[in-house]
C-alpha cells in the first residue's frame, strides 16, 4: 500500500499549486529523505521477520515429513 502511495507521489506530475497541504507535506518529507528512509527501514524489518518465519516453517515441515 505504501509502496504504491510513494510511487504515485514521486512519479505523479501534478500542478503543485492545486495540491493539498497533506500531499505537499508528504512530498517535502520525501525530498528531505526522512519518510522514504523510515519506510525502507520498516519494510526491511518486516521482510527479515517474514524470512525468519518462513525458515521456521520450512524446518517444521521438514521435521514433520521425516516422521
């Protein structure tokens, strides 16, 4: 969801004078680098957790199949 939101904000070619205050704030934070860095850190954190769970399930399935 956030992937799509940030991609739209970055690639959208809108009239800045017609943009909402919220949109402009998001754009400024992206330009400052804080929003995308935080989002990327959070995404990487969840990807690591997902990988750990996936590895755990693989071990459990392997153990179950060996029985």
